[in-house]
């Protein structure tokens, strides 16, 4: 059984090679389709590191009300702390120098508000 399958495979392979050489050889394919000139594309050199777009600016209350009761003061302090932690988390990601400076300034402003409230 094994010898018969080897002979069958050899006959099929020989037949395929004969068909290819008479009907679709490499030279016939090259002559059938004319080559078009491929335009040369110049590529700009890549930048050193692709930086993600800066996140939306961290928003918080711009002015801290002066007449707050204890519960309101605690709520504002908690909100300011959350904004500060968000800025610190954003600073851990690679950013441009301008984005780092903006986040640092926002964080410092919110820390100053917390100090002013006595948190």
C-alpha cells in the first residue's frame, strides 16, 4: 500500500511540473503582466518616543469658599485630596515637559488650597 501511494505522488508531482512548465512558467508570467514603476516613498525619521496626548486638565474648585461648616470643609478637603492624587497618578505616565509642568502647577495649587483650609 505504501509503495502505491509513493508512486501516485510521484506521478502527480511530475504531471504538475510538466503542466507548470508548459502553461504557467515564471517567464510566461513575467511576459504576461508588464511591470509598473513603483514610486519611491521617503519616510521621515521617527521621533525619539511617541508621547501620548496630555489628559484633560484636572479640574477642581478654583476658589475655596471661606464660610464653610465642618462637614463642608471635610468634603472640600476630600475633593482636593482626590484631585491631588489624580495629578500625581497622571505624573507617573510619560508626558511632555509642558504637560508635566502644568500637572505640577495644578497639584501645588490644590495643595496650597488644602493648607489654606487647614486640612
